[in-house]
């Protein structure tokens, strides 16, 4: 009897760390949002507001209900340099307006925290671990990465991407194109859409949707959520900005830029 009581006391905290009810869902989705040093407080707020509005949008809710089960599991992560990824909202099932509003309210109640560097490879690795911790099971697992710059910290982005794809994860991207200098006075890298297409996204049906400035983010993320929840990809004619130049930056361009700045 004493052994039974001891085991009960020890196991209760373990079980209580998981959601009360694990569910089968149509999609397990991680929303991974850039809060690196190139993102200022206003831009971080625009991203957060965009997600708050999108998750409760009628089109997004209709996409959720169109699934076979009519529910998805979502986790919201903010990321910056290597080892700096934070789960803001842990795995939550969204199956209608009430659960969507609860998710949005919890997200809106917290402030973004800006950190240094940009490790897309780091957030991909973090996402893999977070998928392993999900108590829910979905037919698809999607890691949705938004950001305004290339990988410049941690391991090679392509190594982490390929590892995730091999594990069955689909990585979609939302590059934020803008000409606004960072708080350090540096300009954003051009052709970021080509970089995301060549170096970040991967998996069956992976795609990017481009946000043309941070003020365009809310519309872009709403469109992207509808597509990935429904398991669709945008048609080539549905590009949100004119085609970029033919320049395709190398996948280590962020590290090259970092090293050139540090050499001065």
C-alpha cells in the first residue's frame, strides 16, 4: 500500500503535464514566428496581431471544419538565435470559434520578447522536439516558419530542413519582404523569397506565401493558414508580390553576411 501511494504521488505531476485530453486531429501545426534582432517592437506586434486576427478568421475556421475530423492542434513558438526558441502557447486543439478565440486571447495577453541572431535551423530542430511532445496525432505535421532574414546562427539550415523532411514534417515559409532598416541600421537581404524557397521549405506540397512588408503580414498569414489547413498549395498565378529577380542566394548567405560584418 505504501508503495502504491508513493508511485501515485510521483506519477501525478507527470500526467498533469499533458493536456487533459489527447485527440486525433486533421493537422498538427507549429506557428514559428521570428523575434530576432532585425524585428523591432512594432514589427513584432504586427506579427502577433496578425496571428491573433487570422486564427479567428471565418475563412480559417471554415478550413478547419472542412477537415475529416474538423479540428487541428496548434502550438505557437517565437524564435531567434540558436537555443532561443520559446513555446508561447503549447499544443491546443482548435475546433471552432470558441477554442479559436481562447487561443487568440491567450496569445494576445503576452508580449513578444526580442532576442539576438536568426537561427532557422535552430527553430526547425526545436520544432522536431515539439512535435515529439505533442499528445495529439494528425495525418499531417506542418512547421510554419515566418521571418525577415536568412539563417545566421547555429547549424546549416539545409541540414535541419532535410532532417525534418525525412521525419515526415512539411515546412512552409512566410518570408517578410521589406526595405526597412533594422534597429542596428542594416538593410534586409534581397531575394528572401528565393532563399526561403530554395533553402527553408521542404516536404510534400511545401510552399511559401510572401508578406510584402510587416503591414501586409496579417493578410498573408490568413491566406497561408487557409491553404495549409486545407492541405493545398497556392497556384503560381497567386503570388502575392511581383516575381523577384533571378538571383538565388546561397543557403549560407546569412553566415557569409555575418562573417563579413564581424571582420570589420
